[in-house]
């Protein structure tokens, strides 16, 4: 036991030391809303075989989004402007020229048989549409005669940059073909292998955008007509690591359906003013301080140590964000602060179990009670965090854009939370509980008392699950009310989903975006307009659909603030959350929920897993319905809040179901309603204390965070209330009713 305690302490010190080093040496990247960034305007061009129409531009936008995700830029913004322009905003990009080059490449990849070398007098020929033969220079400048492409990038399954450590040959790109490409590659190399070693016709040319990037000879070991089987090859060419990764990125992203040209490239200002950022920071500080005071008041010495551990959690999570190069936006920052409140949950679980051990089971010392508390709370902590990690991983793998960025932040927060609660808190608590003065004064630890909530429940002993149908009826009534709001009022989708209008002005004097935003609000324009500085003397206003009269009001307002004003652009823009991104996000969410259901079913049986997922759907519909009744926008910020609510709801249900599983194992003959009622009463102190910790932070964000965070905090407050209610009064009664229908009580046999 002493050895394991020392190992935990060593691990905790190592993680904290590394986090401190990363925090002070690696700056975190800030998003467009906090710092601004680079804006690139691309224009699609028609070719003899493809028109740069709206459909081609939309397909081009999705290919570009894949390239940006591979570049590692989190929270990018891509919008179609007009019929053939795409506006790309990249936060935290250090080299905008390189980004523009990657985005502008057509990335048409082809594989060609080499017919031989060209005469020295010939020059490279541009190719007709369906050439039988072409002449291009290879890597050394020698002209090669190429036949029509035998393979294209359409048959490529994936590509990856690799470093050859065994031979020291440097960087190369490994290309894997799909089933069709595998056969074609074997045929192509088999034909080349029929020529003598050293003959130019034994080479295969790999061409990217009309340029030979590699033309290796087929190895002598390859047999004629057999070729290279296995469906993979390597592209070599003295690449640097950056060049190899860029090439792999272009191959994976696929070719653009039409060529694009960079028509503008500029620096833009943050979408939020300094006042909004300062207000949000103060809200975060005050909310975190109130949460810390509440935990100390509830758990005394152990609460103070938990606050220290939560500070370490914030340090570890921040360092991980910086080390991974993630981009921090204002909703991400708010979610990061909220996660600090959610990280309280694991500590509360441990301390409540330790209280039970110390009071109900008469543990002789605070340290033994803590040891038992950590042991008994481990399954609930592990199950709730694993379900969240499953969702985070699937959102990262299957989604893109802001949903993928949320998956990164969520995963980092979960891992940091587990390290904080199971390692840092335990090291500090074990050390404090083993001090002689603490053993003599057990009340100082906060574990020697049962707590006000538990005392009140013990006096009344309410039978909450005596009539589960009543709770389900109440939940159904609220659900019907919420769905009716969606059907009657409809959903007010934000600019990200619907698109809108972008107007750009050149002013004679600089205009503060924050003043412009406030003036537009006073003019009665719809809330949610994005106002940014553009260059030195420019201003852009991006909002929803405007009438001509409203657009004239915008122009008058900007002219009042900026003096002589010229309108240099007025365009309709497409949604930044395009159709494919929305579809991928929904698919990722559905797969994540399915994976969580499978995990919960394996851990808690299908009965409890199904009840948890149904309660989750109940929470999501109610939150959306309330926003519909209130007329609040459904935008990217709401999407982040919705995903956070989903994680909170699942965690809350897992805690209750974990206690049901534990009590059922102790008394297998007890009826499920009785076991469920006991589980709810035993976990209710944890539910109240965790909810209070999150409530204090969210209330601070709602009151002090300004307009930019009001809707975000409101969505999370509603989700917190609904999620807490549903875990007790929806998920648990559902489990009881499902159990009743699948295992009906046996009727006594009639006597003859």
C-alpha cells in the first residue's frame, strides 16, 4: 500500500511538472473570436469539362474542409459566398501563405506508365483532354514520355507520411489503394516489370497537378505480368517532413472538382470585443471561486484539497490543449470552465462514499474511510468517463469542423478530470488523513458527518419509486409541450445553418467592432450579427437574411461611426455548417449514442442502458423545444451546449445505475422499485452537490458573461436542470417499467 501511494505521488508530480513546463513554454492558439486570424477568399474556375456552378462550389467547400481538418486548424469557418466564391477563416494559422497554397492546389493525382525518355530537343507539352501520350520532366529534369493515366486519386484509399528509420532514407508517403486500385496497380507495375532493369519503360510516373513528383523503377524482384500485389506503394523524392505531410494531406483530401484561385488574403480582427472577453473572463473567475467556496463549505479539509486538485485539473487540461495545438474559442473557454465544475463530480462521489463508510459502516479512521470511498466510487467514475470518452473519440473520428473540435476538448477534459480525481486528490487526501492532528480531529475532514441532504432524507425516507407511472406521465407532459414548441414555433436556425448576407465596408476612420455591434443592436437589427475588422480601415458585417431596407440601415449605421464609407462587397453567403458537415455530425452523434448504449448494456444490462439512452433523448428534445418556445437561435454555440448536456445527462444516469447494480448484487431478491428507491436516496447528496458546483459557474456566465455567452449559459442551465431531473425521475422509472414488461410478475396458480 505504501509503495502504491508513492507511485501515485510520483505520477502526480510528473504530470504536474510537465503541465507547468508546457503551460509556460507553449502558447495556446486563440480562435477568431478571441484574437482574429487569416481570411482567404477563393474563387472557383470553370474548365472544359466542369462548370464552376453552385453545386461544384459546394463540393469544393467540403474538400477544402477536409484539408483544413488535416492541417490541424481547429474551429475554422468556411462559407460559400455568391455562386463561385468560398470564404475561409483560419484562427491561429502561423503561415497563411502556406495555408493558401495547400487550399489552392487542385491535387489531381495520376499514375502513368513510362514509354521512354524524350529527345533532348523536345519541350514539355500541355496535355489535351484525353491524351494518348504526354511529355513531362521528372524530378531530375529529364523529359519522360508518359502514356494515359492507368490510375487516379479516385482509387486511393489513404495516404500517410512516414520516416524510414531503418535505412535513413528520409521521409516518404505511403499510398494505399482500394480494391479496384489494387488490381490496377498490380497490372501497371506488372507491365513495367517486363522491361529490363535500367530501362526508362520500367519506371512508373506519379503525377500531381501536371508535375511528376516521383518516378521510381519497379524493383527487380517484381515478376513480369504479376506486378506489385498488396495494394500499396511509396512515393519518394527527398521530401522534408512538412512536404511529406502536405502531400499526404492533399492525397487524402482528394482532388477539387474545379480549380480554385486565391483572390484575397487578409488579416481579420476578433469577432468579440475586448469588453466581452473581459466580462467572460471575470465570469469564469467568479464562478470558479464560488464553486471552490461551496466545496470547502461542504467538505471542509477534503473540500480544500479537492480545490487544489481542481486547480491541477485546469493546469493539466490547459497544457494538453496547448501541447496538441488545439484552438481555444470563447465557447470552448466557457466549456473549459464548465468542465472544472463538472470535474467536481468525481471528488464529490468519492467524498460521499467515504462519508457512508465513516458513519454508516463505522470505519475507524478518515484514511480507511477514504480508501474505501475511492474503491467503491471507482466503478461509477470509470463508467461515466468511459462513456464520455467513447462519444469524444467518435465525434473526433467521424465529424469535422466545430463538432470535431468539441470532441478534442471533451476528451482532454475527461482524461484530465480522471487524473485530478483519482490521482492528485487521492495523494493529497491520503497525506492529510494520515497526519496525527487530523486523526485526533476527524470532524475537520468533513467526512465524519453525513451532510444535511442525507440527514433530511433519513428523517423522511420518501418512497419516490412507489408510483413510477406518475413520474413518467409528468416527463411525457413536458416532452409533449417541448415538441409542440418545435412544431408550432419552429426552430430559428442561425447563420451557420442557413447562411445569410455579408457586407464589407471601407471607412475613412477606424471603427471599433464592438461599438458597431452595439449600434446595430440599437437599430433593431436581429441579434447574432458577426462584426469584424477587415484590414486597417475595413469592417465586415455578417448576419442572417436581410431585406434591402435593413441592409440600408446597416450602411447608415456604419457610416455614422466610420465617416466616409464605401460598400466594397455585398454578397449572399452559404451556411458555414454545410449539408455534409451537418450530416456527418448527425451520423457521428448517432454512432456515439449507439456505442454508449452498447457499453452501458454490457456494464448494466440492456434494461438500464436502454433507459439511459431514452432519458438522454428526452433531455435533448426538451432543451430544443424550450429554445423553440423562447425564439432563441439554434447555432454553433447551441450545438456545443447540446453536446455538453448529452455528456452530463449520461454521467448522471450512470451514477444512479451504478448504485442500483451494487445494491442488486447485495440483495438479489429485493424488488427493483425498492432497490431503485434506495439507490436514488443514497446518490441524491452527490447529485445535489455536483449540480450546485455546476450551477454556480453557469449562473456567473449567464449574469456576467455578456450577450456572447447568455444563450450558451442558458442552454446549459436548462440542460443541467433537465438532466438532473431525468436521471432520477425519467431514467429510473423507465428502467422499472421496462423491467416490469419484460419480466411480468407471476400470478399464483388457481386451486382446482
